C-alpha cells in the first residue's frame, strides 16, 4: 500500500509519498530531484544502511555525500558551518538539490543548510525514522540547537517533496521507534479524536510494526500535519498546537544536554505535564488524563520528567521558548481530548503547581 498527499501552499505546494519500497522506485527520486548537482546529507548510522539505495538513482548526476555524526548533538553551529564549507569547496550551485536522508536531526540541519546556502536552494526530505516521517520532515521547520535553547536558530524553508519509505523503520531501534509514537499520539490529542480512538485500538499492531497499521498511522499523521501547515505555514496561530508537550519537553532536552533523552521521550513526559495542567484548570477530568498516560505508557514512553530536574530549571528554559509573547510563557494545553489551545491565560500558580507535582513524582 502506498499513498501520496499534498501540502497545499500554492506555488510552493509539494507531495508526501508514503509506502513500502519507495527507495527502490527507479522513477520516484530521480523524478523529484531534477538538478544536475545533488548533495545527500546523512549520518553515520543511516548512511551504511540506505545511502547506496539513494545514490544509485543519481549515477548520471554530480552527486556528493556529506555525513554527520549520529545524535541530537549533531544539530550544531559547527556541523552547520562544516556542511556549508563542504558545498562551497565543491562549487555547489544555486540550482542544486539537497537530499536529507535520515531522521529529524539530519532533516532539520539539512533543511537549514538548504535555507541559507546562496540564500536558499531546494531540498527533498527522505525521513528514515518514525518521528521524522510523521512530523519533522513535513512543514518546512529547519533549525540547529543553541546551548540555551533547542531549535532557537533556524528558518522556515519548505522541501520540494517528502519520500517516506516505511521499510526503513525495520532497522529503527525500539527506543527510537517509541519516541516517534509520541508525535503520532499528539495528532489524536490536539485535533483528531477519531484517530486517538484508532490508536487506542491499534497501538499493539503499531508497536509490532505491522505494515498496514504503520502506513495508516503515518498517513493520518501526515494528513493532520499537512492540513495545519497549509492553514498556518509560519506558525502565527493554529500551527503552534502541534507543539503539545514541546515547551515542557524542550526544557527537559536543554537542561539535560541534547541527546540524553530522545526528543519523543521528552515530548511524551511534556504531554503528560500539559495534560496534568489542563486538568488543574478544569478542562480535562481524571479519566482523560489516565487515557493519555495509558496510551503513552503502552508505547513504552516516559510519563514523568527525569529525577533531579526541578521547577526552577524548567522555568529558566521555558522562559526562552519561541511561542512566548511579551515575556509570558505560552503553553499548548487541552480543552478536551482532540481539542488543543495555545494560551498564556492561566494562573501562574497552576504552572508552578504542575511543575512541582511533576518533579516531585519524578
């Protein structure tokens, strides 16, 4: 089974191809990448697995490969500068295309390089992790990390296409796969209650990586992401709801040092904190919070932040979040299951109590 969606952005619209065996389709990638120069950006883990299957499609082109180290720490100023130097040394022209072959770290950095090189060149996302296939490869958010905040240096730069081959998930370690499920669950919580119910019924099949369940989950996640991005490309409104759990989660990642927890793990714990605060505000009842925690727990994800991370550390990092306005911390919370809201209109003591309870429990 394969499917093609469209991210509708007028002249900058692009397709999302989802299915098994897409890396071996002799027409797909060569048809999407029309330039004579191709720069494939990958990493030390993904390259040995899938690089040959991609480079063979460009045997008749000038094809270069830039390899990153594995892990969140690779999304750095140093690697960004290294990639730009690599391209300049090889005289890569403005008409070239970058192919991002890897997970969210590779896609984010490759996209930012594409956004900046000669003021912007085209790039194609070829995500190889579940998290990247359902979330980070779609929507044009590109970034690198700063010591004081995750994804604080970046640009909106849409890809020209996304190719999600679900067979690449066969080699994904269990912890990485579970981390991706946090972003899948997010779509059900913020805007698609029917999908949330589907996930509750099919999570075991998803965890077992059954192809039909995988394809359906990726398809429905991308449908949701594409609809949100088409309506709010630059995150001035509804797109911010896609950050459910991320303000708390980014604080965990930043405070611990990038890579100690995977992004999806931090988002899962952050989602539980957002649910707890929503209940504290009277929007969710105890049963709804329990459903969220049960689903994330079944996915093998943490439900609490790590021990030793206190309220003061959370507040320090959260105060620098990109969603903040006028010095106020804006949070994505749940008015109901399937309905998210971005708000700064909450009693400060509710946030303080939420942080205290979560860190005490941890």
